[in-house]
C-alpha cells in the first residue's frame, strides 16, 4: 500500500497509518511506536516491551497422533499465538498435550481441562529482552553435552541418557521461544530475522544430534577413532560459537574447511 507524505510547517512531515494495522496492534491516539531505519526503508513497529493483545487459535484434534499434535502446537506457538483451544475428549491426547507443554513450550500452562476440550495459555513467558541471554544458554547446553560425552568416552563409561534427555527438553523450550520471538519482534530486522530463525533451528538440530548419538552408543561399542572424532566435533562447535559472536568471516571459512575434513573421516 502507498501513503502520501503531508508537509506540516517548515521542518516536519506526517502520513496516515492503516486503520487495520492500528486495530490489530491495539493502538490509539497517543500510543507510542518504534521507528526502525534500514537502508531505504522506514519500518514501523510496536515497541518490543509493549504488552501485545492476546491472540488465540482453535483446533479439533480428531484422531491425530502425538507427532501431529506436537507440530500443531509448536508451529502456531512460533507464529505468536498466546492461547490454544484444543478440542478433544480423548484422555491420551490430553496427556500428550500436557507432555508437549512441559517439554517444548516455555511459559505456557494448561488453564482449562473440560470434557470436550483443553486450553493452554501463555501465563509466564519471558520478555523478548531475554533473547540474547537465552541464545547464549543454548550454546552452553550443546557444549555441556559435548563435554559430558567426551569425558565418558575417554573414561570408557556409558553416558547417562537421562541427563541428555533433560537437556533436549530444555533446548526445545529455549529454541521454540527464540524462534517465536524472532518472528514476532523481527530480531535483527527484516533482513536478518529469517537467518536468525534458521540458525536457531540448526542449533536445535545440533543438540538433538548429540542426544541421538548418545542413544546409539549406549548399546554399541566405540573405539579411539570414534572418541577422537567426537572430540574434534566439540572443537568444531566451539569455533562456530566464536565465529557467531565475533562475526568473523575468516572463522566461518575455517568452519567450512573443518566440516569437509570431519565428514571425510
């Protein structure tokens, strides 16, 4: 859509805002908005610390299995919905929903459990300002998994799957929240928010890879070559973390070269 710029006095200009956007974001005369400059663009946005109106969505779960219910909740949580009305009278589905909330959705709880539906709602979600803190925590979780695994392998001990499962659940909570905030708050601006979303998804996949690796080796023998490969993979991830925070293209090149070498081994 286009808007005309209206000159006001000698040094100021105004323009009208679409009423649909005003209503959707619960704004009115006197409300504050953020102006973000990005090259030749001027982006209008609700302040990140402003309370957003609650949004809800409803689904009939029919005979859906756990995986489908997980996808429904996760994808719509990431889109920014604050309330889910899930229609079901199936006790097993309700138990599945409670399990998903505990393992994957940060700050949400079951607020209503009736005969034919269950409601889950945002009651204690962290502020978007916690984005950077929680992102650093995801790096820590992966490094913790890598260090725990290599210590067990070097001492010829089997890793504790429970610990890795707990980290997997925590990782799912954190990365789901980070992706939700990336979409809603456009973390990094419109140019970088997609890349942020993709990178966070890859961090989730990395931690999952450690988890499933542990599940695999619990019942299988490993040798010195395997231990060395895990150790080199840990170093590879350390390099990724450094490259990400330093924004160093030379380290990115080193990561690419190391990846090829590790894959060949």
